[in-house]
């Protein structure tokens, strides 16, 4: 027992060091469980770009320039949250499920689709795959892995074995677009009705994943939309009331309602079904902490977008990377001098540096409800 405990402590230390980039790949201990990701643009590593190429901002400069030196189909100046979770587990950058050029799925697969929703109500023309479709894609992936096992036993060069896949850590980050579409697209809405429909979509997908064999599940709650530069700018047209954090009160109230109902759902499913782990990651708390204590994260401008132009929050109708006329002058929405000083990259998505903070918070195990040790989920 003593030896097992020692190994466990070492693994925890190595995982946390991997998050902050102290370890070299050669020294990093690999997690036994693959990482399976569902979500939208804050987790997307190229799913939409593969399905509908050259149609989204993430495929054009200045997206990707700070890390990849070129656009990499990620809504960031570099890597996104799912990349850093994967790196923290001892793996490399994630591949999108639809990536057809040299994909490597041995240690995980990413189904996240930009613009997607928890409900089957995706509105953007460049977004394809709501959560239920991503779950169906995962079912097909499972079937193909099993088929390879049957036809080519022992030959899993770039795929997880069925046994490893059955132990996967599943991460879901959804619903931001459900509420964004509601807030910005509807003149009026009933908060409880809206939240109830979103939670129903979560429950349906979680039950389906359970029936497919998923037993380790991390579900992120929704960050405070009313504190993001994009919603602060657009929110002024709808609701001028700000809360104690100088965020749009109406939007954060809707998010808080969702997050409380999500926790109730997770508690219910934990009691009804036999999971290895089913927890909520409190993304909202991490984001609010950065808004209230920006210096802890190296942030100087918590309410402004790094890439943008115009207005109090550096957000206008001229989106990141575009050129247009603002107040009678032709201007370009371009990146700031130092993205690490910002939470928000383009008004909606986190900078690479803050995405890394979010992943570090998840891997630290401090923001789970109920509690979860990543080392236990990983081994």
C-alpha cells in the first residue's frame, strides 16, 4: 500500500508540473485514460474548419499567431482550453474528430464544434454539431475502434484500444451559445423555461453517454457571460444594470440559474447511476476570481478584449481581424501588444494564457463539485 501511495503522489505532482510547462515531454508521466472532449468554440481544435473550411475567423490572422505562427482553426491567439488539459495529462495537442491529415487519436479525440449548443438548435451557418450530434459522432468513433480491434487485432498505432477508451475522461463544455443566442437573439425570454430546456438537453446527452459506457465525466458550468467584453458591449443595448463586479446583472443571473440547475442534475444522476466520477467543474468561479483579482493571473485588463477596436471594452461591430469604418474612420481590429495581460482574446474567447489558467484550475482539482482527484480519474 505504501508503494502505491507514493506512486499516486508522484503522479499528482507530475500532472500539475505538466500544466505549467515545467516538465519536458520525455519526463512527463502519461495518463492511462484517453481524453474525450465535447463542446463549442472555447474547446474546438479544428472540427468546424474541417467540416466547413475557410468560413470562420479562427482560420485567418491574427488567430493562432502567438503560438502556431499561423491560424490553427482555434478561437485564440494560440492554444485553447482542451489543448492545455491534454498537455497537463501528459499528452500533446488534441486532434479534431474530423481531422483527415495524420490524425492521432491514441490519447484522445475532440468533438467540440464552434457555435454549437447543448440543445439541438445551432443557429450559425458555420456551426454544425450540437451536443447530441457530437455524442453520436463519438458512438461512431467507438464502433470504428471496435471494428479495427476485430479486423486488425493488436494494431492500434493512432487509436486507443477499446479497453483504454472505456476508461476515458470525458469533458463537456457546453451551453454558452444556448444562452448567448437567447440573450442576443430574443427580445424577451423566460429564464426558467430557457434553463429547463438546456438542462434537459444535458440530461439526455449524459444518459446517452452513460449507456455508451462513459463512466468518468467532467461537466463544466457556464462562465459569467455578463463579465465578457462582447456581452458587456452588446448588453448595454439591452440591459444597463451592472452588478457589483461591473458585469451585466441580467446575463449573470441567467447563468447562475443554469449553474444551480446543472449541479442539481449532476447530483441526481450520481444517485441514480453508477459512475466512477461525475462532477461539475466550476468554470464560473475561476473566471469571476480573475475578474476580481486580475493580478493573480497576470492580467491588467480583465474587462477588455485583446483583439478588437473601439468602445469601452475594445469591442465593436468590427470583429477581430477585420477592417471597417468606425466613427467615420477606417480602422482594423487587431491584436494587442501583450495578450497575457487580458482574460479575453476577442471579446468572447479566452486568450491562450487565460485558457492555460483554466486548464490548470481544472487539473488542480480545487474547483470540482463533488470533489475529484484527477490522479484517480487518470489511473
